[in-house]
C-alpha cells in the first residue's frame, strides 16, 4: 500500500500524502507564470522520509512527467 498516493491542491500548494496512512510526505508551492509555465517556489519534505528512495522516485516522476503536462517546464 505504500506505493499509493493521494494528491490535492490548495491554491498553488500541492500536498502529497500516502493514501494508506494519510501521512503527508511532500508539499510544494508553484507560482504560475505568463505563458502557462510555473516556477517552483518551495518544496517541503517530511523528515521521516528524507532517505526514502521510493518517495524520492515518486517525486521525480511528478516533476519530470506529471507537472510538465499541466504547467509546462518547471524551473
């Protein structure tokens, strides 16, 4: 179950929780830019997951594949 995620946004902040435990692992804030792009302003990581390779790979997938689909290149 640890590979299931629940994502939601509040304004420009996106929260990533493990679905089984409900624990928030990451939160990040995006700033929308003209032209449909976005700038990453801040990423917060739950201290318990700093060395979690699976959580890290999920975040990589999010930034490399999912977010660019909606926001364009994130810089």
